[in-house]
C-alpha cells in the first residue's frame, strides 16, 4: 500500500483583475507525517518562478470546509456553494485561491482511508526515533 496520496486540483487565483486564472496545484499527504497536508504550486504559477509548497494541518483543511479556520500563515474558509478559499500569508504578500470543495473532500477521504482521523499517532515509530536519539547521546 502506498504511503503517499497526491491529488492534482484546479486552483483559481483571486487577483485584483476581474478574471480569475486557473493554476494547477497538488495536494499531498504522506502517512510518515500524518498530521500534515502539503499544497504545492508549480514554478510558472508563482511570482518568483520557483515551486512553492505550503504545509498545514489536515485538521485545518477539514475544519475550513465548514467555517473560517486559521489564524496564521494559512487560513481556510468555505465560499459559496462548492468552493473553498485558501489564503497563504507570507512576508512577500498574500495569495488567495479558490478550490472546488468536492476536490478537497475527495482528497481528505483518501487521506482518512490511509490514516484514519484520530489514529495519526499510530504512524510514528517511537522506538526507532528514541533509538536514534540515544545513539547520538553516547
């Protein structure tokens, strides 16, 4: 069984201009980091011309489908019938994108099939991690 789920999504960048261009993005979940979700935007879709990856909690993405969530660099909220707004705040500025809520729900269902919500802690190999720490302590 795969330990990673990747799902391409169509994001619509909210800009000052009236049109909203579509940009490709990828949602990624890795059972080795079971609390986190990553959203990656390819280099051509960014101002700097380099790939940008944001990491935030699966719980934030789930909660943001139902109501406004987040107080830091990433904020999520529902918008209209089947859209979710993701805001990414950085020193360089703020990017706001709309993603179809159905795409996010499908992604979250797949992550829950891989690692059920509430059982994330079972993915950690604490014995191995402790052995690695102790190895360096001697």
